């Protein structure tokens, strides 16, 4: 039941992101994926205002037009099983200011994902680097995202 609820929430975020991308003149990124070794790493960065108050409260997230949320899930490439890993990372803006990312693991049924809140200023762009470690191997996820206060 919880796993299907997660699928519905992820589908909701993807649909919302795509719809907003058509409605607004600034970009809203849908979920993205990178292949890192034997993992499929799915990630999305969005404003916390896209979360419902219930989902935010359930996950201890403060909704604010100046808070971004980074959501990461790591799946085995062969069987698509969610992986329990340790994530550490940082976000660096274009001025070189570095903010450490503190990830919280969320488990719902067979689904495992990791959430980190990132405070930002309007139109602030970040280079995000996240180390993923399962105790046997380590890979680094890198991407950029520009946040807009809505």
C-alpha cells in the first residue's frame, strides 16, 4: 500500500513539474536519472511549496518559497530494487558559497528515498554534488539546478 502511495506521489510530482513547465516562462525540471555503475540514480530538485502541507509535515519539511527539496532514489540497475545507501553532499552557488546537504532516509514499503532541504535565494543556481556509498562502492552524482521563488 505504501509503495503504491509513493508511486502516486512520484507520478504527481512528475505530472506537476511537466505541467508547470508548460505554464511558466522559467524552467521546472522533471525527475532525472543518471546511471552510476550498477545503480540507476533518480533525482529531482523542486521548491518545497510543491509539497502538500500533509506530505511536508509527515517528512519534517518546512514549506517555504525559499526552501528547495532534493529527492534522491538509488535503484539496482538489474532488478530495480531500492538500495539502502549513505548520502553526503554539498551545493555550491555561482559565488562559491557552499551549503552542506543533510539527507534523511525515508522508507515506505519497498521504496527508499533520501530528502535534503536546501535554502536558496530567488534565481539562485547551484552545482550539486552527492556522494553515494553502500559500504562496498562509492559513486558521485553531479547536477545543476536553478531555484526560483514562487
